[in-house]
C-alpha cells in the first residue's frame, strides 16, 4: 500500500493503507491532535485498506473498496471523493467486528463531573448530534458512535473518533461551533446522505484515555413531541444486546457486564424535537440521577 | 414403571449462569454461548433437574413439594412440554 | 515475504525476539489472512513479546477458544439429532481436532461443522437435521442439483436459530474427482471419543487433510491446512501405516507431496522440491504484510484447477459460466 498512516483513537490503534494519497492526507490533517505514527514505529490492533475496486479502478473512475482485517464481502465500492468516509467506515468495521477488550455499544457518550451519560440508538435517533452538541456545552465528548463498557469495572471508555454529522446536523453544529477549521470537507450525496466531520474539542482528545462510570442511560428519539419515560431493566437489556456489535463474541464477560449495567444505571426514553429542548431535559434528568 | 418413560437430567450445574432481571431470569449457557431469557417455571424446573435421570412425574412431585402447581393432570403435560423444549435448546438432556 | 516470515516463526518461535514493529504489523496481518493468528499466539506462548503484540494475540486466542466451544456445541447438537437413529457421526477437520484435544486443534479457528456419515444413511440424516431446526442455505435449484449429483456432501445446512452451518459429507472428495478414497473404510476404522461422537483414525485424518489441501480445494487457506497436516503428522509414529493407508485411498502421491511441503516449510531438514512443489509453495506463501493474497493471478489458476479436479472438462465451462452470471467471483 503506497500511502499509509498509523492512528490511535481511544484504546485502539489502526494501520490505514490506501492506494490513493488523498484519504491519508485528509486523515492526517483532521486527526492532527491525535497520536499518530507509522507502521515502522508502532504495532497496530487493526489494519484497514482502501483498495481499487477492480482492475484499473485506481485511475479510471477511481472506486474504493474497503478492506482490512475484517471486511464485508458484499460492500458497495465508494467514489474516491468519499475516501475519508471510506476510511472511517473501515475503522468502524474493525471495531465493530474485531474489538474484544470492551463491550461495544452503538451509543454516544459524554462525561460531566466524573460520570458518564450514555445515549443508545440507531442512525437517526439523534444520539450523535446530541453528543456533539453537549460536547460544546460543558460536557466532555467521549464518543458519538461507540461506547466502550469495561468488563471488570463497568466504566465507559472514550472512543472519540471524528464526529460524523449527517444532513441537517451539519448546519446545527456549524451554528454551534465557531471555528471552521474544526470541520472536515463536505461530502455531498454519499450513500448515507450529506456528511461532514467535526473534530472533537481539544479536551475530548487530550483526555481520550480517561474512563468514567456511567450514571444514566438514555434512549433518545429525535422528531417527536418532548416526553420522558422510564425504561424497564429487561427492555433496556434487550435493546442493548441488539445495539452491541460484539455481545455474542465477548461471551460470558459481556453477559455479566451488561446485566450489571442495566441493573445499576437508570434507563430513560427521551423524545425531543430540538437540540436545545433535549439539552434542557437532559440537564434536569442529570441533576436528578447524577447530581 | 412404563418402558417408554423419558428420563430427564442435566450435565453440569456449572454450565449455566443465572441472573434475575425485571422479574424474569437471564441464563448464560456456557457450552453454547447463548443467552436465554426465561420466565417461571423454567428456572424452577432447571433447579429440580440433576445428574440423575428422572421421569417427569417424579420431577413434578419434587416441584409440587416446593411450589403451588395447578391442575394435576395438566401440570404433568405442561412439565413434559417444558422439559422437551429445554432439551431442544440443549439446556436439559433426555434418554 | 510476510508469509515466509510467518512460516519461519511457526517453525522457530524463538526468532520472534528479533522483530520490530514493521515486521510485527506485517506478520500478524499475514497470519490473520491465513487464519493462523491464534496458532501463532500458541506457538509464541512463553516468548517475551511487546505489549501491543501480546494484546492482539490474546484477542485471537480468545476468539479461537470461543469458536472451539461453539464448534463442540454444534457437534453435540448434531449428535443429539443423529445418534438416536444409530447414524455414526464422524467429526472432520477443526471440530475433530478440538474434540480430541489434538495439537492440530490448538489455536485453530473452526468454521462450519463438518461431519461424515455413511452414504446409505444420507437421506435419513438429512431428514433428522431438518426436523431438528436446520434448513437449506442455497435454495437455487442449479446449485442444489450440482451438489446432489456431483459433490461429496449435502448442500449446506444452516441452523434456523443458532445461525451456524453444518456440512454433511458422505465421502471426502467429490464423486467426479480422480482419487477415490474409501469412505466406507474411513467410517469403519473411526475412533470413538465417548459420548456419541467419533473421529477418523490418525492415518485417515492425515489423508483427509491432504485431500482437502491438494486434491480438492482451491488452496485458499492452504497454509493453515498445511499446518494442520504438520501437527497431525507429528502424532503419527508409524509412517509406513500412513503410506499404506494413503495408497488404499489413492492418495499416495498427494500425501508424499504434503510431507515434502511440511518438511520444507515447517521442518528442519532440507528437502528436494520439484517444479510443482515449488508452485505450491509460492501459492501457500502468497499472503502479504497488508493481509492481501498477493498472487492474484496464481490464485485464479488454482481456482480453475479446483473445478477441474471436481468435474470432467466438458462440464466445466458451463458450470463456471452459470456461476459467473450469478455474480460468484473467486475471492
């Protein structure tokens, strides 16, 4: 692989190789504040490869296939102008399929006062945008996509990758964040819509190895009239086994860790129709459960 | 004793990890790595099973001693059905 | 290069002390591509390693352990479905090595469950498995007809709830292939493991692994299979019994080749390799430091070859064309 980079995000180290220079340059720039090195100096946990999707596709209508230690055989190749997104998807895939040192949950997480708010949900739930927003309003962003649950201690570990903002969320965060340099290029019309990346605040990056215990689990739902409902432990457990990509792979340790999590951390469903509204509701809930 | 009586038993009590959750019981089955969510009377039935293969009617007697079971005739059929289901899942064995 | 480094580490693990970060990244990517990462971890037990290397290898061992437990559970479930009918269930490949605690099972990543049953009991076995919750993977009638007529196994079955596959073989090579192993003798001479499971005899285990590596498959996963053979060979005390058995199955030449390749890659003696041997070595060592299968062209050649072995030349072109149209590609 002609161009490559070794990058640490939270506890994981990725060796990323690419047939094209562009995606590697973009990663280097956007992840400038993160620990970076090369494959000669550090041993990676995972390898990601951005490869031409067929003979000749390196130059003619360049088309990127995401490959690496773990890959999806049916994945649709992406255009080179979306190479940065391909790299991000490649890293996510390695984590989702191959990480074993923590239970991985599709959830965002933010920390305040030494305790963590975990927000679980699929795409469109608003978990990523909410976390990004809170990360600019006094909370420390720990992650927008994956929350890492420690098997032994029950703490949440940061995985503060670049925040992936989709469609309207891009505008929301542009209004929130003054510094244009914290945004990556706009990638229009990707398979997931318009996407732009936001570099987490400096503190989120510098403290990316600091874990903290969870105090509240939210199931956010964007686009509904505001509402707050308690969620039963059983329901929370079921949701989280589905929201975890490595629950089955991690076996017994995942079982006991997840059981402890849902029986010690209150779970609440939060419906909201705007970021400010959610911010206020979360403020009240946090004072009640973590204050 | 009828010659066709099925006898039920469990291999090893350590092969299951049980945790209460919201009135139900979570079971982590170590040999298969599968997580089950079950309701009464399944945990009670599992507790009544042992290394020694026993027919359903004897298991019913032992369960009746500790729990209130409704309807004598139905209870045996229900128990047998539960036991067969547990065997299909690999949580119990029969011979 | 990286695959050669991998082979040399498997042969002589104490060489690990000399490796820097770049070599570790490369050899672990190659090992992963060859499904030998956990095996490498086992071989490096007790060798001082940098922490990040130890972390990756520990994860691989964890995965291998889990796969072993799941494979043995699948074997248990298959036996539960078939033993009441008196059908002997002979475990093959990884599940067999794990169930019998063989060296070949250490760090072995096990995939589908492979079992061997007598051809005369095949339909009964099929019905029993379907009744116990397995269902067909490929509903395509062309593939189905191909499998039933020519292959050495039922079309693949997957369990409805557990989502795990089982391959039910009735012999170890397709019916159209040239060597014709004696499946009846393999079943008759099986080794009982207690419980309701058995495995092939130690000579037949080698013959099966060799047939799978050299006479059947397209050599993807070849280095891992060769390592299996190396471990199985080390369990054999009387080589003449192996040679005799190989001759019985029409596998004398492939077994001899496999022994040469094992000695060359994993042994200490220097071996005289012929031209074809060298081609095999090149294919076996084609994984690169980024985890790619470097010799793509060579790989294509082996894919075509594997079909040639399975079917008489006249049938080949039609089959490949149909598979091509449906979007199958050699990996």
